[in-house]
């Protein structure tokens, strides 16, 4: 499992662990209360039924529709049982809490028709609890059931709205990143095509005066055309906005200027570049620059206590690897900050080019951003 996947699973795992403790505590307290008011033995049915629904709630991530249906079905059976058997009113506190988790998570995550069906089924269980309550009872259980259903509905709808806004913002960031990359590559391809036109004009003159050099001119034209086509193939499906001016694509030599600028606003930055000349395709060079720029910006914003940052760029025949590592002490809120939309933009740009991006805490202290970008291997002519 990748580091990114482990980080995405961690919050849910911690939340479920907390739910386990809450469920156990509520089951125990409810059993003690029933034994105190009803006598020994009456708590067993409530505890068993509540435990079943709690287990279903903890397993809701596998299939939210079936989990909600199963939990509500168990609750309905428990309500009917208390109607015909002398038992404490159901659903009990633990079952109400588990049903709230099931209904709320379904409303948050499921498509609208299924979410509405789960909410309606929850309302049916609430109505059954009211109808099954003894005539002279205080109505505490029905009121708790209504409160649980309303809480699930409110929280589920709120989180659903928040998720929708987050998805819209993420999609906008991805779209903007695609447009920026397309502008850069459009500028590169336009440069290639301009060169092809100039070389073709020169070839016409050479063909008349020095026919023996015509093959070299045609080879240059072929090389320029192949470079332009390769760049275009790597952005198939990316929309381009012609209304904005295209920016120049930064090369490896400009990373030194970038690092120097950031060193004046934050911790010391060390840059390690591959030896020799680095012939990167323009889209790869621009992406390397962007990954380093965004990573250093995040260090300045969210890791002010870092003492040093290391930017390492390595290259072989098939890939360019760039890693930005800082040594800041771990902070509780750092995961939230680093999971922002700048990371979304970086990942979108890297994945469009067929690469991978991993970001997360390092063992002990510090944060690492690691991007690997494939470099097309030139085919021999």
C-alpha cells in the first residue's frame, strides 16, 4: 500500500476505533440502567440487539446500502419484539447511536434516491418506536429515537453539502492545472512548428545551391516534427485556453534561482541536481519546476520551524525523480494543511504526464513530496 493510501485510511480507522469505545460504553451503561429498573436478565435482549447494529455500523464502509438496510431491519425486529414481549422499549441508546451512524453515512455518501430511501426507512423505525411505546410510558425512548434520526439527517446533509463543495473546488483546481499545462505545451509546440517552417524554407534554398546537405535539413525537420507530435500526444484530452498568454517553460537551470528566492523567506534549501546536461522534454521540465515551487511554498506556509529543506532531482534514461524533504517537527494539524488543493494541482499535473506523486510525513520528523515523471525514450531513426 502506498503512503498516500495509508494516510487516507488513517482518519477513518481512528474514527472507527473511537466508535468502538463509545458503543461499548453505551451498551454497558444501558445494561446497568435496565438491570437497575427492570431487574436481572432484562438487559440481555437490548444488549444483544444493540451490539448487532453496532457491529453493522462499524462495517458500513463495505456497502452502505446493505449496512443501512440490515441495521434498520434489526431495529424493526427489535421494536416489534418489544410490542409483543414484556421487554424494555427498543431501540435502546446503543442501537439509536448505531442507527444514526448508518443513516447519516448513507445520506452523506449514497446517490440521492438511495439516500432518500434510507432516510425514509429510518423515519419508519421512528414511527414504529412511537407506536410500540407502552401507553403509560414516559416516551423517553421514542424521543431519543426522533433525536437520533434528526441528528443523522442534519449531519448527513451537512457533510454531503461540504463534500460537494470540496469536489467542486478540487475539480476547479484540476481544471486550472490542466489549462496551465496546456498553455505551456501550446507554446512549446508553436515553437517547434515555427522551427519546422523556417527549416523547410531553408531546405528549398539548400536544394538548389547545395543538394548534398539536403538530407541534414530534412533530418532536422523530422526531429522537430517528432518532438512536436510527442508533446501533443502527452496532453491529449487536456483543454487549452487561448485567451491567456503562454508562459515560458522553465528548465533545470532555473531551479537554482527558485531555490535561492525561497531561501530568503524560510529555512535553508539545498539543491541536488543530476550531473551533466539534463535534456528534459518541456512538459517534464515545467512539471519538475512546479512540484518544487509548490512544495517549497508549503514549507514556508506550514513548516516554519523547519531548519533545512533538501531538493533532490535524479534522472535516468526513462524517468526524472524529484523529492522535496524538510525536517520540521510533526504537528497535529499538518496533515490537514498539506492535504490542500496545491497538492491536488501537483498530482493532477504529474498524473497527466503518466507519473506518480506521493506526499506524507517521514519517519520521525519532516515531510516528503516525491514525484516520478517518465521521460520518453527517443526512437532511433
